[in-house]
C-alpha cells in the first residue's frame, strides 16, 4: 500500500456557491474524508479508534487555493502524513484535477484524544507506533505552515450565533467545518462577487457544544487579510481564523 493516499471526489453542484465553484467548507470536508480513508486503510482510523475510546481531533487546518474546482469537475485529494510526535501529527493534502492540474494544497495538525477524559493521548501507543511506517517527509507541500493567528485590541464583535443539532459532529462538539462556514458567512454576497478566497487558516483551541452561543470578533490585518476570534458562551476562546482574499 502506498504511503500517499489518493481519493476521487466531484464538485457536485449542490456543494458549489453562486459562482459555480466548490464551497471552501465542502473542500474541507473532502480533505477530512480523505484523511479518514487514508488512516482507516492503514490501521489508525476513526472507526478503530472509537472502539478503544480514542479519536482524532483536528487542531489546525490551512488551505491555500489557486482556484476552486467548478461544478461537475472531478478531482483527487492526495493526502499523506508528514510527521508524527507523541501527541500531534501533521498531515498534508494536494487537490489535483483528473488532467493533473493542481488546484491547491492543505496542511493540518491532528491530536489524538481519550474520548472519556477529552485529554490528549499517546499516538505511539496505537499498534506499537505503526504510524511511523506511513510518514512521508520528501513530498512537497509548497504552502506556508502558518502559525498562531495574532490579533490586537482592535477586533470588533460582528456577529453572535446560536448552535444546534446540525452543528455537532461524531465527537459531540461543534464540527470543525461548521466553524469554517460560519467564519466565511461574515462577508456578504457582494463581497464574494469581487473576491475569491486565497488562503484560509483555522486553529482550534477549545470545544464548544450544542446550545453554546458563538461570538465572532473580526480585525482587518492587511489589505485583503482578516483575522477572526470565536468565543463561546462562557467567554472561552474556541478558535482563531485567518482569511486572505484575492
């Protein structure tokens, strides 16, 4: 079995925005599905982990796209493990058209948690550290790894939303991709008529659950760069995001 997984997807029309291009949130879903297909086939996927009260939790995600696939376009998501440590592993993605055209790349960091204590647990305890057999450190992922999203005191509260059933995933907390969708909803249709998303970053800090209110604080940090802080009902910061438009 190859160390690099390659999985086919299609830009289905009901997963596309008004311009006919794939939503960033759905692309994020495809990447997360590819990660699960890859890890499951190699013995450390979610289905097995749940049976031993473990789970993968996304810690960081960065996606940088030259363009989004148009509706009905078939493409592949390649994914591979770049590195692993005791509590975190780095996984990369490439979005490649059937004709070999590269649409963009992604970088992610994952933690493994104990589903009862919700605390990080040792990745190398799974199958005697078998994840080491799947590390690929010589395949290029030519986008910035990103870092902590820095925000000053100028961030303005721009929206507060409620959370419901459809926001919650198998881990019992607000779904990683739902945060992406909620962040990108901060800009209206007119903005997206003249701007495309070049890069999206998100770093998850704390869990939120159904019933929590999420407050979004926005700060412009460049000509077409914005940073966002998301805070749950009790004032705890859940995540930070950065969006770069073109």
